[in-house]
């Protein structure tokens, strides 16, 4: 039964990743008005959230790279995987929700953890679930210890909002974990949220992949056969 649950969970998260950023943005856009109301400055929050969502088309772009004759190589970006969005004691709701939107937009499975603002977290999750985002894709874990959560298996990245010292403490704890290297994406500017406005911010939530197709097997051989029958 547990194996079946894990299998279904993985399938749902994979479907979210394969949906594409433009389609994922549709779900998130529907939640923006209500999420903005949780921040204390709805107008500023809407501007930030819409700024992040406006990058969706660029996240779906594929770039054709030159390669050997007989193959095509397309470079694209995709979500890294299991992502924890953490709001520390000094984090503001707008920063936490901005990181949450960024993590979901880029196709990741997200665990939201902000124990000092657990009511806000639960409300945000409900808003997003109501738009159609699965509970497999977005879950809340405020009843667990932060340190314990950092040791979750195959945690790809942690998006943490808070002071520099709080971010540093989490980074040091992650350095002690075994397994895959977990990336830290930090927001420490609680006033200007400047880190989220940089051109490469969303790309910190993704990894690059290359899709290679052998075109010789189809196109090349077909041409040779055609020539041979004339």
C-alpha cells in the first residue's frame, strides 16, 4: 500500500513538472488575489507575484544547439525536484509566498514550512489546493522541527527567507546531511525583496537538460531508401 502511494505521489509530481510553466502559471494566477491578501500589502504582493509569473513563457523555451550531423540537441530547463520553502522567525509573509510561487512555477514538488506563521501557511496551501494544485505537489509541514525536515531524503533545494544568520544556520545544517547536494536559495531583503527581482532568480529553482534525437535513423535512412528505389 505504501509503495502504491509513493508511486502515485511520484506520478502526480511528474505530471506537474511536465505541465509546462505557462500552464502552471494559470493555476498560480488564479490564486494571486487571495495570496496577496495574506501579506499585509496586497498591491505590492500582486506586483511581485505577477512579475514572477510573467517569466513563465521564457521558462518553457527550448534552445536548439549545434551538434553532430544526424542529431538534434535541444536545451531546456526543468524543476529540480523536492523543494522546501522555509520562512524563519524574521521572515515576512510576502517573501515566503514569493518563494513558494517561484518554486511551484518552475515545476517543483514543494513542502512549505513556516512554524512562526502556521496559520498563513495553511491558508496559502488551501488557496492553492482550491485552484487545482494537488496536495501531492504542495504540502505543509509546520508541526515538524526544521532540523529534522532538512534531512528528508532526496531534498533538492531549500528556499529560505529570513536574516543572514538564519540562512547561514540552515546552510550549515544542510552541509552535514548525506546524499545529494541541496541548494540554498535565500531571500534576506525583507523590505525590497531584491533577490527575487534579479534576472536569474527563477533559474535557481531549475536545472538544465538536453534532449537529443537521432535524426539519421528516420530522416537519413529514409532518404537513402528513396534514392535507392529510383
